[in-house]
């Protein structure tokens, strides 16, 4: 299982680039003392625990673009930092029909402990970076990097290579969508496989939409990272060419 000892990692913390990258599901790690939430290492290496390829893709993009990136340090199963604090799905007891033993009947105090120590610090750090850029007269843009499994258990097949998600249309999201739709080999659409207009949650919504900053989420089909090296090269090139 992936080891981790930081609530989040930051790349290029002092960059003055307006683009801020975030990766909420970069890691499958579970904090020490939680026995992997009762899940096997094999299960923690699946889509229910992390977004395949996205941590490395975010790191590579941040280095190529010279922008700041925030990567969450622990699994979405421990606490999902791509949810608002008050949401039921912040800590799930089941994911894609798999029971999460360590999340069954957690107490309100345990829920609050995870919020205060693992969820809230991530948002505070991103908001502090936004404020720092704004104080320099720079208008930030928020771009969250995610991947999705082609088919959930009992669900329909998701045919897209990628989706660009947003709550409200904005120039930044439109630039990404149009740029990727120019690639003839890719099937790309807006607000798939999830509709941000319906869910209105996560870092792009809270740290972007809620405070009036342009923002977007990308969801990349995780089979694109079955060959991790080739997938990172492909998507870092595609996104760099649009974002640069």
C-alpha cells in the first residue's frame, strides 16, 4: 500500500503563475492506526481508493507549467477532500458496492477529527495560495485533475476519454473543452461522466466557483493510464499545449 505522512503535498509553492492545479484523489494511503480501513492492499489499489494516474500527471504538469499544485495525501475512502464538509459522501461506508469496514458507524467525533485534521487543512492551504496571488494582483484559475473508471458495478459503460466539468460555463473551462475536442482520436464532452452543475462540490466549486474564479475539473478515463508512462506523456502533452 502507498505510504504517506503528509495531509497534502505542494509543488512550486511560491509560483506566481495564475494557474493552481489540485489533485484530490492522488493517493491511496490510509493514515497509520486505521489498519487500512479493513481493506486489502489489492482493493486499495483500485478506483475506489484513488484516481489512477492523476497524482503523477498533476506533478508532471506542475513542473512543465511552473505552477503551484496541491495533492491530497490520503485516500478518498478515509475522507474525500473533493466533497464539502457537510456532505454525507464525505466519508463513505460503501464505495462501488464494496463495504468499507473502517468507516462503518463512525462516531460524530471521529468524523469531526478527520475533517479538522485532514480535510480542512487542504482547503485552507489552497485558499491561502489564492489570497497570496490576489494580493500580487494575479487572478487565479483552479484546475482539478481526476480520473474515472469506465464502468461501475452494475452501471453503464462510460464511452468518453475525458470530460471537462464545471458548475457554470467559463472561459477557462471552455478553452480546455475546445482544445481537447480538436483531437480527432478523443471523445470528450462537457460535464461527463459526472455533472458538476448537479453536484456543485469539490475544490473547483468551493475554491473557484464559490468565490468567482474561473475553474474546471478534468475527468480522464483511467484506462488511459494502464500504461502509466505512455498515459502521463500523452495527457501532459495534450494539457500543456492547451494550458501553456
